[in-house]
C-alpha cells in the first residue's frame, strides 16, 4: 500500500494547496469580493467531477495501460507550468466576473488540477484490482488527510512566509516531482506480470470500513440519486456557511480554509468508520437552532462566536451527509462510479450556491436551506435503513417528532426574513452581494429610505423634502470625512474641490459638494449605482459635478491616473466595504502608493474605519507610519436628529504637510501596535476585535 498511499497523499496535498493559492493570487483582481472564493470552489468542484469522470471512463483499459496513459498526461501537463495567472485577465469593466474567474482558473491550473483530481480514484481502483481482499477505501482517508494538511499549512506556514509568486513557482516544481513519481509507479505496474487489460476487481473482505462485507450489489438509480443529494448538500453547506463567515469579516485564506478543512475532516472521520447516526443526529437538531440564531441576528454577536457557531453547524451537518455516504458506500468493484457520483454532487452543490442562488434568490437563503436539507436527508437515510427507528413500531411518533422539528426550524428562519422584507422597495443580488432598499425601517432610520448591503446599512436619506438634502448616516456634520472636506475647502478658497471616493453607497457624500466642485465615485457593483440613481437623489441633486466609474476602485483609480493623470484629488476617501467585510487589497502598502500619487499637493487621504469586527485603525496607522504621513482619528457620536450614526474616520496628510487644525483628533488611539499589510502578506487575525 505504501506507494499508493504516498502518491494519494501527495496528489491531495498539491490539489488543496493550489486552491487557496490561486484564489489569493486573483482576489484583488475582482474587488476582494467574498464570491471570488465561492466561484473558485465551483471551479474546483467541477474540475474534480471531470477528473473522476476521466478515471471512471478509463477503467476498461486495465491497470497497466491506464497507468501508462495517466503518467503520460501528468507529464504533459507539467509542460504548461508554472501556474502564474496572466494579468490580462484583470478587468475594470462592470458586471458579473464569474465566467472570467472560471476561465482564468481553467487556463492557468485546469490541466494539472484535473489530472490531480483523477489520480485519487485511479490509485484506489488500481490498488483494489491488484490486491483483492484489501479495502481501497482506507486510501480515501489518506487522501483527505493530505488535503487537510495542505489547508492547515497554507495560512500557518505558506501565506505568512512566502510571496504569492514564489508560492506558484514552488507549487509548479512540486508538481514536476509528482509527475516523476507517477511515471515511476506506472513503470512498476507495467512490469508486473499477469496484469493485462480487463482484470476483475475482487470484493474486499475487510468489514471494518464502509463498503466492505456483505454480498455485492449493483447500485441502482436510487442509490446514485441518494449519493448525489448527500454530496451536493455537503458542498452547499460548505459554500453557504463560508459566505456567512466572510461576508461580514473579510474574504481571506484563513476564513476560506477553516470551513474547507472541517469539511475534509468530516470525510476523514466518516470514511474511517467514526460516524454514529444517533449522536450526530442529535447534534444536528442542536445545529438547526444554532443556524437559526446566525440567521436571525448572528451579525450582532462577537465575531469569534459567529465564526465558531458557523463552523460547528458546518461540521455537524457535513458529518451527517458524509457519514451517510460512508454507510451507503458500495462494494469496491463500484468504487469509481461511487466517487464519480460524489464528485457530481459536489459540482451540483457548488453550481447551486455560486450561480443559481445569486440569479434567483434575493438574499443568502441557501444557508438555511442547506441546513434544512441535511436534516431532511438524515430522515430519508433513516427511512431507507431497515434497522433504523423509522422501521420499528414507533415510526409514526418518530416521523411526527422529526416533522415538528423541521417545521419549527423553518418558521425560525422565515420570521426574520419576513420582518426584514418590510418596507422593501427594491432588492437585487449579484456577484458582489445583496442590496436592498427599504422605507421606514425600524430604529434610527425610521423616517428615512435606506440601502442595506447584506446586513449592514450603507446609506440613508430622509423621505421628506425639507431634509432630503441633508448628509446622513456616517457622513453627517462633525464626522471625520465632513471635517476633512471643510478643512481642505478652507485651505483652497475661491476654487472648487476635486474629490475622489472609493465606494458609492447611496452617494451621500455628493451632498457635501458645492458649485464648482467635481466628485468622482469608484464603485465595483453596478447594482449599487442603479439603485442609488433610481431610489435616492444625492447624485442627481448635487450642487457639484458628479460622475460614477464602475470597476474595482484600485484598478479604476490606477487606470485614471496612468491614462490621463486626471486622478489628482484634493480629498480622496476610501469607503469601500461590503457589510463589515474588509477589502484587504485596498489597505495594502502597494495600494497606498497609488493613493499618494493620486493626491494633489496638500491633499487629504481619508479612510472609513467604522467596523464592529476589525480594528482598521491599526492597519491605517501602519500605512501612515510606513510612508511618514501624519494621521489622526476622528470619532463622531450618533446624531439622531440628523439621521446620523456613530462613525470613525482616519485622516492622513502627506509628509511635511500639517493636518489642518479644523480636523480635530477626537478618537482614542487603538490599543496594540500598528499593523502593515502588503499585497503578499496580510493577517486579519491580529486585528480582529474580541467583542
């Protein structure tokens, strides 16, 4: 088993190292959106399915010829290395970049990834044929252990210590070594005697693992449908709960990897025979309550508790899905078909979450739906099992109890959904998240129309004509950005200001312009501009000249500056946050150099640092200190009469330029040392708020 286990481990290690590596490399090209990782997962699930289909289709060749073919293809794919993404895939064009992300991944890592994906079922099938009586399903745990090691190593060792380009080159060399080892195994198998094409796959006798023992039975359509549903549900759980974690914190490798690692752990435990239906069934009932809490008001919980609850729900629900897969695994002679169906289910789950849900759902309903689906599949598994409690005398009582739990949980999910929909005049969901426009929401904004991005208010306007022109929310008089604009105006009397803003919201900052001013917003989400122009009047009623450039703020600002030198701003405001999520690529040292080039002499750079989960002040102070800029923090309390909420801003000035006295430092310096992020190195854990 040693050579098979070693190559299984190595292929899985490479397969799961490249996943966060590529996503990390291309994340800034697509606005740092959480959906970048979800789209990457869709590609990986689809490529896994194609790899498993390739392994299944070639089973008629026999071990020797199939091994020779596979080694040749692995070697040919090595000629396409290194896996460095072409910058030509970057775009500042508005619209959904899903197809562009998928095309980039296919062109960059498609061939080696597909062949690595096909390696696992091939090795397992070859081992089953060459060693009858020994179960190849144990190699599945070896595969997932390799995957898990890769995922844990990436955020702990690889990302903190190695630049992204070096990661890609190093992975390419490792793949080359794997290709040599694969060729060596193929040569060894070719030289074995008596292993021509069409050898039968003998039934294993080890009854301690899934799929062994008992008479061999040909899987029927119902079996494949059940496997497909279980694996699709597991993938949907992974992707939807990862979205739950990242949409209010940040889309970063650590928060991608924790859910994916737990997802793999459930495969390891399930196929090692450690799934116990009564235990995990009871835990799943508790997880329904935890998922409902996250859906109802989890965003108000401390961030670490949010993450912990989401991970707990993911682990238990996936343990049920994958445990039932393991319990129903077929005889090893049907191994490649079983793996192929599981991979198809993973692709289906990824497609539903990454493509179908954004197109047909107006909120992230896939999270509660996938949790309820896991519970439904558990009940179905019990119904299929003649030894379960559903086959005994208490069948009616048990079904009634399970049905009551399902209905009760569904009502818990539905209640906040209906409440949040009150007053909705428009809602739109796309690659960048969910935008909702509402009139008269309860609380601070009850007399206003608001736009909500995810679960966070991103702009508001009074509905009555007398107050409609007042700047509100985070931008009221006395806020850091208002003081910076007033100070810059006082230092340049008699001329209009040139103002740049990364992040549109509802265009509230346009209310601060005067005749002669020019204001340019950079906004990555085209839906934000449509809703801001259709349902709010800040843009249309601005005294100054206002325009909106669609595209990632960093790329669009760079294009403006390099093409025409237009981007020379008196005040440049960085306020691009989706929910409370942090666009890390807009807060790095390299991006800071772009901001400074875009500032006019004496210009002010202003960062919105209001955030419940991440201490952004330490990051901005790190940028300021590394570039010698002066920086002050301006906190502003809620002003309910003016429709304002508490806000925190950082105002920076170039070296040698004193901050205007009008900008008063009213905030306390954040505890802890400054933190410097770069395009290659960023660690969000160091700036997470404990509460």
